C-alpha cells in the first residue's frame, strides 16, 4: 500500500466519528481531490464537506470560527505554501482561541511539498519555522504507525494543530515497521533500540534514518532510531537516556527551517554530558538555492557512519 | 411597556453609551489606562440599534473599535472599565483589554484588533450555525479601512457560496489612522461591489436610532429568509476631533479621533458633542425636547459615576 492510500484509509474511518464534522478545502471532494489526498472521505449526515473558493486567509478564519462555535473542522490543503496567506489567522486568532481551551477541534492538514522541482515559490519545506510563529502544535506523518497514532489522537480533538504530510512520500510504499515506544502526545516514536548509536530523525526524515540504520546493521552496528514528529521542541528524556548508553548521535533534519527543534535536543544532550560524538545531517545552502531542483537530501551514508568514529565495531571505516 | 416608554428606553440607552464614554475619556486623559482604547463617540446609534435587534441566538463579532457595542451589551460599566484597567474583576479577567474584548454571555463572541481578521472568523461562526441548523444570525462589524483588505471580499464570497446569513456592518467614518479615504484610495461603491455577488446592500445614514432598528430588523429577516449575507454601510462621524498646531500647520491641522483620549471632549452633563446630525443625540430632538434629553443625560451621568466611583 502507498503512503497516501494508507493516510486516506485512516482518515476515512476517523472522519465518520463526529456528528457535525466540517471538512473543507479547495478540491477536497472533486475530481482527483488533492492529488489523491482526501479521496473518498465521507462524513455523517450532520456534517458537511465543502469544496471552497480560493481564499486561504478566510478559510483559516472559518476553521477557527467554526471551532469557537462548537463545530469540529478540518481544512485540507494542497500545499503548505498556500497556508502563508492565512498567517494572520494562525497567529492572531489562535492567540485568542487558546485562552479558553476550546471544546471543539480545528485541524489543518497541508501537504509539505518536499518533492522538489516546484520552483522558488512552491517549496516551503519549513514546517518548524511555520509552527514557531505562534507555537502551533505541529505533527508530521512518515509511516504506518505515526499516521495511525497521530490521526487518531489529534485529527479531531479539542484545540488547534497542523498535521502535515509529505509530497515526496505520496506514492512511495508505506513504511511499516514495529514501534518500540511512543510518547503520550504521539510526537516522539522510537522504532529500534541499539547499543551503539542513536539516530534522531526530524521533520520528514525518518526514511533517511532507516537507511542509515539498515547500513549500520549490515556492519553489525546497533542503532536506536527515533522519529520526532513534532515541529516544536518536546521533552527529550527518552533520547537523552538512549544517548547516555550509545554516546553517539546522528541527527537528521530534511527541512529548510531555521527554528529547528533539533537545536533544543542538542542543548539537552550537551547539558546532560554523555554525548561524545554527533553528526548533523541537514541541508546546505549555496548559490541561488531556490531554483527548481530535487528536494531530497544527498546523503553520503558511508561518510556519516565513518564520521562517528566507532572503533572496534564492524567494518565501517571505508 | 408603552410605545413612548419604549422610545424613552432607547434614548436612555443612547445616553448611557455617550455618558459612559465621557467617563472613560476622562479617566483616559488622566492616564488610567495602559491598553489602547478606541472611543466611538458619534457611533452610538448603530451600536444601540444592533444590540436592540439581537436575539438570544444571534452572535456579534467586533473589531478594535468595539467600546460602543460592548457598552451597549454590558450590564455594568465598572466591569468594562476594570477590564481596561486589566483587573481580575474585569469583563474578561484582564486577559483581553480593549481591542479584543468579548462578552460571550451577551452574544459578543469575538473581537479582533487586526483589520479584516474578524470577517473570516464570522464566516466560520455562521458556517457552524448552518451545519447545526441553529437559529439566529451572525453580525460582524467592520470599517471603511478594513474593506480594503482582501478578507472582506473573500469572506463575502465564502458566505454567499455557502448561503450563510450574516449581517456585515461597515462603519464608514472615512478615516483609517490619520488618512481620509481620498488621501489613501479610490472610491469604493460598496453597493455596486456587493451587488456583483448578489448580496443585498443598505445604507443607513440618518443617525436615527429608531429608523436603524426598523431597517436592521428588516435586513435580519432578509438574511435569514434568503440565507444570504447582507451588507449595511453606516456613514458616520467619529466625534472628538481636534486641531493640532505644528510648524507646517500653524493654524492647526485637523486630527480625526483614532485612539487615545480625546482632548477636545470633557466630562459634562450636557451630552451633545455636535449640534448636527453627526451626533445621534441631536437627531433625538426629532422625538424629545432638548431639555428632556439634557435632564436624562444628567441623571444617567450621575448614576454611572455612582456605580463606577
């Protein structure tokens, strides 16, 4: 099953639960829907699905208004880029809404266009920056487990949040791996536990982390793999505890954000003092980096592994 | 209550709104408030009228200049002043101050200090009502400055597309901060603009509170029966302007009241701020004698001061 097919399956079940659910967005129930996303969604008779005009600023306000008036609302949108038009609502209205702990829900589900080649104005892969403007709870979805857990816990729950999915992963095979731990907020998932290295994947970078994990395992290096699905800093206790054992950390962030939660993790690790070595995998910015190009990280996996200087474990220093 | 008693009750509400603002202005001049308050002297007719036609299921959404609507709905001037003073006893426990002040128990569900922001939120409130088949309409207040924002057009398109009964009140005092309409933009014929969206339009310009109540009642019925937004433009004058002498303007430059205290207005038993139709109290002289209005004003001021001080 493909990533987007599974997300649609989970959504279909979840949106049938409330009596009065308001689903809206451009093309949400027309044609190919949002390039396949939202295909087949149906709500109970007391709810409504609306294909809206192109007015993102107003649509964000509409979602908050519906929520304040007691109706659960979900705004699906084709690109996170378009959400920039709604920033007034995301900051100013949210700052009013959060005062009263609203009983109803408002969730925005945008697609992060991390697939590349869209051009300078349609490649806002800056989810953490985006959420940081008003400390908006933000969650990313990368695989079967987090899709299930995040959608079931957060899609329709009192309050406001953004749940982002990846364009890059749309048509890829769904990642289906067992989870060894997840925190209460479903913002931190651990997929493997190892003795030698800790891998912390931010934004939508879990597939890269899993590839590093696979290569390490071939070299008899046992790595823990965490995915941090939150756009805002969270409690790092589980990762810090893991690093106390492994001493080595690989941090991967495939976003273009400047306000990044991994810096908060690094501070926590430095403060704790067990980390002996870390490798940071992130984007580099040279020249006019906005020109159309692929958006994937070009990772020299062998170098990442050798940079950890793991002595006496497997054959890794090629 | 007899018809004449009802009329006098409306006059008393107008006077309460005027005299309460004079008290707030006096405290403001003495530096009592840290939050910015946007007085609405001269805006009383539309505020009292809108409050009068509000039913239990109606919801009112305001902008930054909301003192008149809040005062028209609040039971105690003191709780509103306490809010401006950011006291725990304030209407919102000191959380909201002036520009975002709400009074949910009396139907004021949202206020925004950002031009155009509240129009979109109003559309959401109306959508929720429609989904639940709730009675009542959403009323949203904006101004001649905010209609320049894209949110004005966007929200009307959304409301019309989704058959939402919303009454959009546009207070047109000609000014946005320190610029008059002709200093900042082309003319916008709101009637023509919204007619392009098949949205009913009405202009209320007499400053006659009784006439406004009748017309707003009819417009509310249209909004509910036709399931449509309606636009109501209310040309008015924000009273409290003054002239500021500067090197460039030795004779004094006209300063329209925007925010802060109005230095040209004093707390006084005489309620009039203009002897023209710019002042809705002057318009009341069609129905009441000047002496009667002055007498009721003095009584109202004394009652308010007793309650506040």
